[in-house]
């Protein structure tokens, strides 16, 4: 049978650093509805490549919570911790093509560079000790040399975005000094591996999107379409996150939680569905989904560097 690439494959990719809270439900629901409304596939991936930041049992709790909310995924869950071999192979290919290099610069070194890594180790021999590995994002060798320093893309919600990868970003860490794989490497490798065509996620990741797109370009892979939805902030104005102990969702209120998330996503859910059941509410929401209802809603400008 010929392999036909589906026209829409989306995903939700939580890091298991804590149980699902309202902010992550919003992101999960937006990606789910955008996929289902477009008759697409919706995958779940557990981004568990950073054990020091993980909480025992969190991944299972996240999956249980998604199911309790009726957010059923296609295929089996992909675990990044099972993908180390693939990441190693990708790194070997990148090294062969002179696209990555060891870097032993410290945090203080980067600070002294003005906070953006200036490519120092592209030409310097590592001095000592543990090295990280960085991916060149600009001034690339060979056929990639034509890629411009400034990367522009259109986010389906946030509109035209532009970043100068040399001046505003700097070469990306793909292997950390502690030997763990970098987040950008794993995300891009897995979005390619899973055939992701559409990424709908929280706007806290908007600032790292240009470097991810450059990574796709370097690998000569088709770039997904991105839509960054507003992130939910707590009463203190800070983004709800597992790190600041946002309250875990109560699965007993699943339908009401979904209804609230739909309100946050500006979908105008009918009041009478707030006390129905997840399946009915999701059915309504899938039919009526309008990503554009979020156009113009302020995105958080949290520049957290992942
Ligand atoms: N695992 C990442 C996070 O929870 C998100 C990855 C992504 O959606 O690209 O922040
Ligand atoms: Zn360096």
C-alpha cells in the first residue's frame, strides 16, 4: 500500500514535571480541537528527556487526566526517553555535516557575550572538561549557506514573526553539559518522526519557534504550521506552570474543566453544556471550533529560555 501522508497530524507534548493543570488543559484542548475539526490525527508525546525536572508518576497522571477529559489520542504514546538511539543517530549525521560542535563555554562566558551565544567555539578548540554540543543556526556550511540569518514565519495566530538567529538567538544547545539531550533537538526530531504537520501550543514557546524552524530547514524537512495560543496566567499574572505549583485538575469536574477551557479559548460554549458530559461537550466544540476566535487576544510574552 502506498504511504500517503495525512494532511493534518497534530500533537500534545507535555513534559512530565507535574500533573496537568488548567493551563496545560487549554493547550491540550486547543491542539485536540484544531486537529479533530480538520479531520486530522491527534498524537500525544511525553517529553521525558529531562529526568532532573521530572516528577515520579506525573506522566501517568497526565495521560489519565487526558482520558478522564475525553481527550483520546491516536496511535500509541511516544516517550522521548525511548528515542535516545534516534537522537544519537541524528547527532552523528549532523556532526558528519559539520553542523554541530563541542562548546565548553560557561553561563558566565555567555553572559559576558551579552547573553546571546556568539559562536565562540565554532573555531576554538574546547579547553577542558565537559562540553555541550551546539547546532549552527546561521553561517551554515555547504548548500545551507544560502539560509538567511533572519528567519521569518507566519504564526496562524500571532502573525508574522521574525528573529535574527545570529544576533537574537545564537547556536542552539543540542547536547547539554550534563550529557542530556537538548529540548530543541528532541522536539524537532520527534515532530519529524511523528509526521507532525500542525503544532498548536502555548505562546510561551513562540520565542523558540524560529530556531526550531531553522532546524527543520537544516534537515531539509517540511516545517509544520504553528499556532501559539495564549497561555493562562494565575491571579498573580504569572503563567500557570507546573513549576509554580498550579493546582492539578480534578478529574471529577472534567466536563466543567473543559467548559472553562473553552471559555478561555473564546469558543463561547453554550451554558447548558457545562454540566453535560465530556463527549457531548467535545462533540459540540469540535464542530464549532474557531481558532480565529483567539485572534487579537494578548499572548503572554514570557521569554523563558528552553
Ligand atoms: N514539552 C514542552 C513543554 O511542556 C512542549 C513541547 C512543544 O509543545 O513543542 O513545554
Ligand atoms: Zn562555546
